């Protein structure tokens, strides 16, 4: 009986790896590669429209920034004890300093087409100062007003050195080197979205004017321009002015016709065109001059709140600069340019304290949104708008005429302009891996906390400026309440910490660092000097720390 041989089982032939699944997205339509510069601009940062167009566009920038200035003065001056004439003078001072600081920034600071306008970050510490003098007896309400203004002056002067130091010591530039596109997305988004309370909630104070303005602006600027090429040329650039004129005239007709005679006081204040009382109280000619309210008063307890506001304006301006660079066709601002601009912003704050402005300035978000609305990012247009600011700040009656535009009209404009800036922030995600779960986590948490934390602080702040942080140290309360009431500031804090501690080195490519790093160095990209170099070869004669 023969033995049966045990043969090993046959080895299965190695199978070839399966081909990758087809990219179904490519078969459905085109995909878009990242674009460092927007290609749909009519004029970029260093190209200029004709002089007639530039003048009208510059006037449009002046009108847009006017709303915030009037709203801040309307909020603060009555609580200080000031009358309508005092409010007119405060508006004149704010306009004058906005014009001066915008010129300084466009010449020697960020070099971006950004308007510097009054900042809401200073309202909270200003209200705290006002509250401290509530129980004090003054000979008159005007004396209370001037004493409060002198205290604000002193606080602005001292707090200005915070921005001067962090700017010209290059500390702020060192911080921005920790940014990546993943950090920039929530910061720039919240520069726009963080101002949502100045949009529809303000518009709703007079729906019949504000909502009509919003609808008319969208239809005129986006739909009617497509009817004929000649209309496209006019409406895309000047629809905002046309709509303001129409709705303002409509509001004046309703006021004269007595439509609001039996309305509530708040409705009349928001809807009527004769309730600002600026035209009757503003002087014909008044030049703002140093220490116009008297000798500044310095109190340590008030200075710290203003210091917190100075830090907040640095964060908010930084986010606005990135948005402005993208909309105007420039590359992202390098670290040394951001340091230079924040240092110069501190010098501007020092001048504001000297000239008696009620608050400091920051980069205007609404005017950056206007760059995107008109597709015109020209630096010259913004510089010309400074002439309108300074002119109307000196000739008060003319400035008061435009300052009497009802605030719901401005709120309707903000609904569009702030949204454009927020969308620009979203566009930075194209330079990073937006399919990375790590990046989704960082962006999502930064966005949510950037909205949620400031909302908590605002909802729990009393009208007299006291926020939810209430320790025995008033100066400590003012700093924290001011910082955490700012959406972009919270986004910078949360986003920078998360992005630089969650596998930062291993995820460098996913974070977009190979694209980002060259723009942060002075010589990293050949276009940096083209967009951000100082005029008249000044950089050859200035110390490096000021460049």
C-alpha cells in the first residue's frame, strides 16, 4: 500500500492593488485653484480711477464711516451731561482725527486703503469713567461733560503707549508670526460677524426706512446693474450713494408729512430727519485744537480700562488689515508692516488724547466692506476721503447736514458691508487643507467661542459700563470686560493657542504654512515691497524698528 504524499497548498497569486476610486467631483464640473489675489477688481491698491470718479468714491467712503462716528457720539455725550452743541463738537473732533490718522496709516503705517474711524472698543471704559462721576456734584451739566472729557483725554494719552510699545518693539509682529490661514479665517470672519448688533437690530429701530434701504441697495447694486453695460459701470460703483439719497429723501418726506408725530420717542429719534439737532447746534467754522476741553486728568483706575481697549483695537485692526489686503489685491501684510501700523496707531491715539477725541480709532470694517462692494481697492481714493473728513470737521454746518442721516440707513448698509468682510475671512481657508479634521476643529471652536464669549459679556454688562467680571479691583474688571467683549480678540486668543499646540509641526502643510511663511518675512516675497514699501524712499533714512 503506497504512501500518499502531502503536498503544500498552492500559494495564491498576489493580487494587484485596486485602482483608486474615481474623483466624481472632477466629472461634475471644474475645481478652483487657490488665488492669492482677487482678479475681479477694477482698481487694485496702487492703481487709480480718474479724478472725478475718485472724488465721488472718496465721498462715499466719508459717508460710510460717518455712521459709526455719529452713533458713538450719540451714545456717550448725553450720558456725560453734554448738550447738542457738545455732541456736534465731539463729532467734529472724531472726524478730524479720523482724517489725520487715515492719512498717517496710508502713508507711513499699513499702506493699505483702510479708513481709521472711531472704535466701539473704547465705549465700555468711557462708560466706566462716566459712571464714576455720576454721584459727584458739578456746578452745571456742561462742567460734568468737560470734566469727563478731560478724564478720557488723560486715559487715552497714557494708554496710547501700549500700542506704541507693542508696535515699535515688534512684539505685535512676533505674535502675528504665530498666525496661519487657520487662525486668520475666524479672526477676519469675526471682524465682520462680531458687529452683528449694529446691523439688523439697529435697522429694526425704523423698519420702514432701514429695510427699504437694504432691499433697494441689493436690487440696485446687484440686479439693476446687469440690465445694460452702462448701468453696470455706474451702479456697481455708486449705487450706495444713490440709495442713500433716495431713502434719506423719503425719510424727510415722511418727517414733514407728520408720519411719526404720534410714534414712540425711540421711533421718532430713529426715523425722523430732524431729531439729531446737529444742524442747528453745530458751529459754522470750528477747528479742533489741542486740549480744547482743558487740561487732561490722569487717574490710574481709568487708564487700565483704556489700555484694554487699546489692545482690542490692535487685534481688530489686524483682522481688518488682512481683509483689506485681500480685497484690494495686495498680498497678506508682513509681520513688520503690522508692527509698524500698530505702533503708528498708538501715535494716533496719543494725538486723539491731545486733541480731545472721545474715543480712539481703529481700522474701519465698513469701509473695507465698501472696497469689496465697489471692486475698487485704490489707496488714493481713501486718501482723498481724508480731505472730506477734515473739511467737514472744520466747517461744522456742512458736516452736520450729512450727519443727520437716520442711523437705520447706516445699519442697512452695514448688513451688506460687514457680510462681505466676513466672507473674505472664509476665503482664507483655500490656502490650508479644509478637509483636515484638525483644522475644522480649530476653526470651529475659534469661531463659536469668538461669538459666544463676547455675547455673554455684552448681555451681562450694565448700561453704566460694569461687565460680568466684578472683583474688588476695578481696573482689573475694566481690562477683562473690555478684552472679552471683542469677538476678533477672543478669536485671536483661542485660535492662536489651539493652532500652535495641536500637532503644529506635524500639521504644518495642512495649516498652509509653506504658503504663509514667505509673506511674513520682509524679503520673503518680491511683492511685499511693492505693496507695503514707504513712499519717497523714506525707508532708506528711517531706523529699521519704525519700518
